[in-house]
C-alpha cells in the first residue's frame, strides 16, 4: 500500500520525496498548490458535481474509464477517473468514492489534485489537461515497497522487472482494448530478501487510459519504465504513476486477473573468476608506497582482459556472420539471440506450444519490447526441415505484404534452428473451418470467409506478379492461412516455395512436394511447375471455405443406388452440373450468405481447379472476378481428380454457368466397365 504526498510537483525535492515514501499504504496523492479556491465557491461546487459524475460513469463503463468537465469560465473544472483493468464496477465505485474525502482533506482548497490508489485514480484541475494527454512535463509519481528488500543480485532483479514491464506494455498497447495487462516473470535461481526468504516470481501490471493509441500508450509506459532503474534502491516492489498510465511490480501476486504474459528468466551469468582483483586486495596491504603501482598493474590487466575479450567476441561474431552469410545472403533478416527466445517462450514450455508441423513445433512468446511472436523450432532430427528453413528464410525476408505472415528474424545457434514470426491470435483457418464444434465454426461467418478468400487472392497475386521475385508457394492450404485478430488472412509456411528468376514462369521438377488434395494434376503426375499450381490450390481452398469440408475427406454421400462416397470436388461438381450448387454450402452459414456471392465463389473455385492449367485464371483475373458478376465468367470444365460415382459430363459438354436450381443438366458420359473414372489423355 502506498503513500506519497507532493504539494508542488513543478519542483521535485528528492529528500522530501524519499521521506514521503517511508510509509507503505494504499494512496499516493499529488496536490498542486499553485492556485487555491474557497470551499464555498462555485469552483468547489463544480468539482463536487464533476467527481460524482466521473465516479458513476467510470464504474458503469466496461473499461472503468471516464472524462468530463463542469462549469464554465474561470470556475470550469476538468476531470478524469480510471479504475484498474481487473476490478468490477462495484469495486471501482468503492475506490473512487474514497478520493473526494482525501482530495478535500489533504489537498483542501487546491485547484489541481491527483489521487492514485492501487485500484483506481482520479484527477481534477482548473486547466484542460485532457487536451494534452502526452504532456512530457507531467511529473512521474512513484512509491517503493520499503518493507522487503532484495539482498541477492538486486541489479538483475530490477532488470528482469523491466523486461516484464516491457512485455506487458506491448500486450496492453496492441492486444487489449482496456489497455491493461498483468503478468509474471519466473526465475529458477530466485532472489534472497531481507526477511531471509527466496522469491522466484516477479509480478507486474501496466495500464494506460483506454482512449490512448497503441503508440502513445507505449510511449507513456516507456517513460515510466525508464524511471525504474534510476529510483531502484533494492526494494522488492514499486509503483509508478502518471495520469495517463501506470505500472507496478511486486514479489507477490497483487492483481485479481489471470496473467496474460508468462516469462521465464534466463540463468544469471557465471561469477567472474577471482584473479586480478584478489591480487589487488593482497597488494593493498603492502603499504601506501606500493598501492599506486599495484593499482596501475591491475588496471592494465583489466584493460588488457577487456580488449582481448572484446577481440575474441568480435572474431566469433565475424565467423558466425560469415558462416550464415552464405546461406542468408541479402536476406535482410534479423539475428535473434537464443537466450532472448528462450526467455520469450518460457524455455519452449508446453503450455506455449501452438502446434506441430512438418518443420517442427511452433511456440507463442513475448519479446522484451512487448511484441508477441510465434517461434518455429526445427526438429533436431529433421534434415528436410533444415532445407525448408533455409528456403523460407531466403524467400520470406524479401517479401512484404499485408496478406503474408511477417518474418521478424532467425536464430541459428547451439544446435537450435528457429524462425521468428509475428504472432497471429486466431491461428490457422483450418482450426475454425473444420472444427467439430458448431460454436467455433459460427465464428467464421460469410463476411469473414469472403474476406479470407479475397485477402488470400491478394497475397498470391503479390507472390506471382508484384514482389521482387516471382514465387510459387506450392503448399497453399487452410492450415497455412493464418488469421489475425480481425480474421484477416496471411499466407504462411514458405518452406516448400519455389523461386522463379527473370521472365521464366514454368519448369519441370523431379521432386514433387506438397499436400495431397491440393496439388494440380500436371504437377502431381509429371512435375510441371508454374503459378497455375497455386491457382489450383486456391480453387480447392475456396471450395473448402464454402463447403466447410476438406477436399481429402471422402465424406459426401452420392445419390446413386450403391451409396458410395465422393471427394469434395466431385460433390461440388455434381451439384453444380445439376443446378443445385447452393446445396454444397456449409450448413453453419444458414441464410446469412448472399446466394449470388456464394454462387460466384463456387463458380470461381471450379474455374481454378480445371484440369488444363491454361484454362485456369491468373490471380489478377481472380481478383477482377471477385469484383465482377458471374455473367462475365467462362463456363468451368470438369475438375481434375473428381473421383465420384455419380453421373458426369461427356467430353466437351459443359453445364449452365449459373449453377442455380432448375437448370437443365448436360448430357452424361458413359462409364467404364468397372465404374472407375475415365482418363482422357491429350498430347502436350
């Protein structure tokens, strides 16, 4: 609990400040006594009315925040109330109800008063401070927990506290509508205290007013964080306050919410070996005459040691850079320190694991500057993964687009191979699209699905035509489409991507890689690689988004007597050719999806999965179609790999392009004797 009373903050008196912090109670009060008012004045009446209004508005607000003004002219007063992000409306009202008694008591007659409690803060002033929320001249108020001090490695303690505050600041600024975050930093070694206890956890909390923009919030909290080492004197807790932001850290849990940030401290550096300093201590006893000589020798040894160490580090760093430069030449990537990534992911803790792919596991983490990251960790036994890592690093570092997952950097150290990406909170599209829980699929409404189709098309157009290099992704599928907080799509996982140089657009490869069900026939069978491979995969993805089913799942009942099953492509083509394409729509969409848009996307998806790559549209054409009308579309031909037991079109016949109910069905083709699909071979 806190107490700190300043009567004139415009000139800080350090002695007065420290004397005022000896008592550890709940309140921190700031009275600017430059101006005063009479208790029976109009200004006093305006203050009373404003404080009542602010308390009611803040306690009823979902974010516990309110601002306002009362009166006019020289008696006008401005005010602000903010409750801690984890307190409910009742607790908020109870906290704010205490402030007027303190303001009118300790700061009686003062026109500018700030009251800081642990769970709330309140300020009123005769100046419009609401107009300048980022005032650099505003005084920082702080208090220290003087009951318990850190006796073992206090410098490391405050450094870890600052790291925690940095991570919390990023979370509050970018990931929280209330601009509030709480978390914990765990140290395996722990810290000893004056009461002979060993503490291992540092608990922290940060908050900005909810109306702050992310950059302003970070700037405000950064100013408080910069104050931490300057005032730290070994105390185990501290609180720093501005009207627009505040932070606190302790060695015990003091907040009611669950921590959103969990960090693990790296091990402390090994102690320096006894050597030159020990000899210096022995020489010091030989008398004043030898003291200066001994000091000079020790200083020389220390300087030499520093120079040698610096030179060794320089050589090692140069060798490391040279080693990876050949693999990462001109990639523009940022080299991350392994210790930083271990700390960010709590040493790759299982609870931070987001998933596991062919490359390896992916972990969620927090950087010291507050950024959330996703760390892809190569499985040590994976030789294929190492090749994919190098490929991904060389390609993605050159790519920058809103619909591509952003690569922050790489770590290649101590047998660890790590890629660091931006963290996208909604993970991948397949976790929603193919979820067995109806509630989760309902979160993926038609508007979100259409935005995902459109954004993915924009990302592919950038890869194929607008980036510095022409890139074929080769593994486009729902699990490689990541979703940000607003369900915007970002293409990820470029481990299998292929780069084309110059004007070359096609090639033949002897190594066919990718995912079954998404590979175009010319690539899967003969290794013909071009951008039309991605177009085919995109078409499959579009139809999966509409149906809510994987193309590889043989789960669609056919209408023939034998009760067989078909793939998703076969199912969609069968309904399209019968004029009942809307029957393929995911039932979770109900009637919220406009029929015209659904039919347009089905039509577009079928155009992209045609067997002949020349018939498939380019991604620029796809985007034009998404903005256009189906009446201008070509009629699709039968998809490649449409293995079904139903009737199909004869060669050269195409259905009515509308796909709507009631249209005439095209003539059917004869089946082979064994009812397997008929292969039509064409010269190339």
